[in-house]
C-alpha cells in the first residue's frame, strides 16, 4: 500500500469512532491523571489490512528458521550453560507479554483519543503473538535439548519460584494500579522503550554466540513490533504532559518505573548474559558495555533527556545510580551469586565458572576476582553431593541476604540496605528508592494529593516466609523441583549429566533447615535488630 | 595508514546437547506436566496458552504481588457475578494462538483485497442501482461503527478481566476480528467514494449519529460499553446483540439481498464478518455451556443469565425493530423484515436451548 493510500485509509478508519451520547463507558480501571486539556497525538499508523499479512510473513520466517534449526541439528552446538538459564527466562517472559495485551484496555479507557485506541488494540494482538510464540520456542527447547527438566514444569515453576516472582513484577506492574502508571509509564515508556533493548536485542545476540540462533530469530521478530508500541507510549506521554497537574505523577512514575525496571531486568538479563555465556572474547561487550549503549545512550540520552524541554524533571540521579550499581557495586555479579547460592530451589542448572571466566570478568570488571573469585571456587569445590552440603549451608563467607520488599531482588548491595517499619512490619529494601516506592509512591495519597487509583504492594512478598523453618528437601519436594525418578533434583550446581553419582537427590539436601530472614528480623529485639543490620551493612561490596 | 581492526567472532563448539544424547532422570520428560490436557495428548494451543496467566488456586504460591487501590490485583473471580467450579476447564474450540491468528486473518485480508481489486477492474459498482448505493452508503456505513465500537470498547476491554488465559486470549482474537472487519467495511466505503458512482463516503457518520432507525442500535452498543461485569458483557454482546441485531442485519438482510441488487462484492466482505462471528460464537457457546452445566453453579448461573436476558433482549429487540425501515430501501426487496426477524429469533432460541436457557417472553411478542 502506498504512503498516500495508507494516509487516506487511516483517515477513513478514524471516521469509525464517535462520541457516545446514550451511555458513558464503564471506568473499570481508573487513573489519577487527567487528559482534559490533552491535544490528540497520533501514534504510528497501522491498519489491519496491512498488519495481518506483515505479521504472517514475519511468522513464516520464524517458523521456517525453527524447522531449519531442527534439521540442522542446532542442539549439537548449543551451550548448556546458556540454555539452562533459558529455563528461567522463558518461564518468565510469556507472562509479561500477555500482561501487556491485558493492559491495553486500561490505557484505552484512560486516554480519550481514538487514534491511539486503534494502535493500542493492535498492540494487544501483538502481545498475544509474543506470548504464544515464546511459549512455542520453549516447547521446542523442551523437545530437542538434552535436559528437558525445568522446561517441562515451566509455568508451575514460574508461579512458585523466588526468581519467578521477581520477574512477575514485570507483568503485574503492567496490569495493576493506576491505568497510566501501569499501562503507559511502567509498561511502554520505560519497559518497552528502554529495557526491551537488552531483553530482546542484547540477550539474543549472546544466545547466537552460544550456538542458539532460535532465540534471536524469535526475539528479534518480537522486537520488530516494539517500535509501534513505543510510539503508542510516547503519544500518551505527550498528551499527559499537556496538563500541569500530571507532572508530579509523571515524575513519581518515572522514578518508580525506571528503578523497578533496573532492579528486575538488569538483575535477570545481566546474569544471563554475563554468567550464561561461554563466549569470553576480550572484546565481547560486557553487560555493562551493552547497558551503556542501549540504555544510557539510546534511551536516557536520546529519549528521556529531551523530555526536559517539556518541563519534566527526569530521574538523572537514578539513571546514574543504576549505572553505578552495575559498574561499581557489582549488582549483576551479586545477583548471579545469589541465584547460584539458591541452586537447590532452582529449576535450572548453573554451571561453575572456570579460570577462563575469571580472566574475562577481571578484564571487564577490575577487582572482580577479589570479591567473587573465591566464592565461585567454593561453588566448584562443593558441586557434587556426598561430602558436603549445598553451598548455601556451608561456611563460605556468604550470608544469605535479606529480600527487598519492593523489587524482591535481595538487598545484595549490603551497605545500601534500608530497614524500616512499614505497615507495622519490619521490612528490608535494597535501596532508598525501593523504600520510597513502598512507603510513599504506592499509597492513596502522594505529595498532599489523593491518589486513590495508585496500586498497592500486596501478596506474600518475601518468598522465604512461605518456607520458613522447613527442611530443604521438603521445600524442594513441595515446589515440585524433582526429576521423574522421584528423588533427583532438577537444579544442580554443575552441568554433568553423565554420572548419576554427581546428581544431587532429596536425600543429599535433607537435614538443612531453611530460615526466612524477614521472619527472623521481625522476631528480634530492637537491640538485636540494630546490631544485625549494622553487621549486614558492614559486609558491603563496594570496592575499597 | 589506519590499522584494520581484527575481526572477532565466537567459536562454534560441538557440545552434543541434543535430546537423547544421554540417559538420566527426566531425560525423556518432554511434555508440559503442570496441567492435564483435555485429551490424551496436549495440543499446541494448550501448550502455549494454559497457565501462562497464573492463578493463586493453581500454582501461584505468593499470590498477586500488586493490588488496585480499592481491591486485589490479578484477575479476581469477583469481577463477574457468574460462577464456575473450574474456570480453567474452558478451552477455545478455535485453538487460537500466534499462527492461527495471522494465517486466518491474512487469508481474509487476501480474499477481501482480491475481491475489491476485481470489483475495480470489472467496474462492478457502475451497475449498482442508486437505491442500492444509498443502502450501502447509509446502512453498511452505520454498521461499521457498531463493529468498531465492539472491537475497541467491548472485546478489547473484556480480555483484561477473565480469570484464565484461555478465556482472555479467545476474546482478544474476537476483538481483532471485529477491528479488522470494521476497517474492511470502512476501506470498502473509501473505494466506493473514489469510484465514479454517486456515493457519499461521509454520510455514514450522520446516519450513525442521528438517523432514527440506527439510534437504538447505537444505544445498545454504547450501553454495552458501560457494563462492568466482563461475563455479562460477553453474554450481552455475543449471545444477545450479535444474534438479534448483528446477524439480523448481516445474515438475514445484507447476505440475502445483495446479489439480487447486482452486488457480488458486499457479500464477500460481509461474509468474512459472518465467518468471524461463527468462530467467535463457537468459543462463546462453549464458555456459557460450561457455566450453565456447572455441577455446582449451573442453576444459579442460569438464573443470572435469565436476568441478563431480561435486560438485553428488550434492548436488542428495540434496536432490531427500529431497523425495519431499511428493509424497504433496496430496489430489490427479496426478504421481508418479518421473515428476517423470525429467522434471527429462531436461531437465537436454538442457541439458548443449546445453552439450557429459557427463551425470554419478549421473543414471542
């Protein structure tokens, strides 16, 4: 269709909307934003007549590549270190995708602009595509990769796992609370515009370097839909900016959304890229370097900074602090070590790091070995059952961390941990911003104004609470992370499948009692708590 | 002279990580094991759809971690008055997922496109009589608003609220059907505007907004958008409105009389909407049959659906009756309003019977 025809067609389609006079549409999902003064902004034009064939063609390429991968025996050259992490990643990501579909009517209800309604409804279908195409990729991995355990219980594991819950914010945040906070700022303006770059572009590149060219095939196809979504989000953002009353809410939501995305996405994708790869070329970009390119330059400098001309205060301090956490405070390395500490309650296996890995980390993150090298050597030493407990229960100089009440990634940068009594409970936070999110932002009043539509933090937010004071073997069994012989764990701290004696079983982990840090914290006297927190913070990770 | 940067690339390593390379516990566990498929072998549809939207009653151990300011987050079952002892039992008979959505809708796009190209090439519109041109200009023009309104503010809206991924995905596809069909009608309108025939491409706006025969239809559509209960919305839209107004207009009028008025184009396009509705009615029928046959809640659901019928049937019948004058507008009047309405009512009764619901008395008046 020519550009002129497309313009005419789009103009015709806009004639389909009308102002209702008999009934006012139900407000199912409210917002504290106002769009009374908003000028109508056009998103990218898209009509269904061109949309469906375009997507069908994209699908044909994806499914053709999948057939080719099977015929070409792709799994002969896939790195297990890499594909094991896909058990976690691909258990998480279809839910955020489908949640994005579910978020679209929230934005439609909130924004009085028929031009955008069309774009949002098309995005809804895109997101159904993304969710199901990713589920199908996972199914292919399950069918063709050497170790299907973990893929085979994927959605159950996602729903009962500590790491799944961290990832679940990335979906629930899209569909809950203030419609604009959720479906526009958190989902589109930050998650899709900034962080899909690392999710759907940087990570697939790493997959290809590890012999897996299907992840790039699927995720680059997914990413090719994102530009329209980004356009939808930007149009709504500009409409919101037209009313001064929205400014404090926009600034609140940018701070929350930026920081939460950083905490969640950088934790996961950073770990997958840095600890899931076997590609240790010295000139291979580190996650920090990718982040600098994709997030700092492409998003922060090119997208966020120009918003200042509209009088919006953007969270420079949080962008810089995220960068600081990644480059100086070891955020990704801490998360990887935490995941590896928790290997018995994982549904994926985590490979040990070798001298080659150590060299690469030291090259990319000077000082890495002195902080993390010894721990990974211990991880390697304690990899097999029989002579030792799982590493979490051995003395290796690592204290099991407190969990952040807000982002649910533990408070791993220990000197930054915030401890406050909120809603009559002692809670721990990884940072001041996560404390602010819980105590200030997600409340019914903000900065002296009522914000009844803002969401709330709910649920059993500390995963460990559910399993407090239980035997590790019982926890693993309750979670269902056991292989089909009824005794071997799905999670293993190594990749050796050739010798049954190297595989941990329920009996090997029995006798270790698991304690919730938050339950214990709330049981302490004030003096005990103060001492405990001081000691925890003193075990900091900032380079000397 | 600048130094050429040495190319750097990852090395391929043969890892023998194929299925079957080794035997160990779970080495043959190659099926999703967290749900029970409807038949012995899981379908692709089930594998990519079931449990993607978590449920605290199934595997979700920490509950929903975000809530609304005035209530729980996620997908509360309280968002509808209808009840089910197992919402997860619903599976879409159309088994919609990525590939079916794009294959099916692309096929429709190609069909419509070819039809419209042929119409232009054959100068098909030149032979239409003025009364028929006016009929299409006004009535098909008005109807496309209804389709678009249902797409964006009924079906798109519902798919946020259903308690399972299977329900919400089926409804999302329904929304896509409606949006595509509404746009196809609009672009057909554009073609006619550009053809060398007396056709006012903008007349539809005033007809939809003010023409007396269309106001009750617009009123029902707008009232639908005001419903908060997602299940009532789906019932009112796909069971009542589509049967008594949508099918009445599309199936019992346009599809019956177009050819006799020299128009072989409109039935091809409207036929795609009919095909869509046939698929969409399929999933809707399955869902409501499940609810009326529910061992625990079937009877209370039937009472509830009876209440919904009492609200929506009179509204839709009013809309249907108001449309009566348009049966007289074409030059060739091969069907009467009475026979069309009888046919629509009969199909509606049959659908209600299939769902185990009593026909409302208004149908007999």
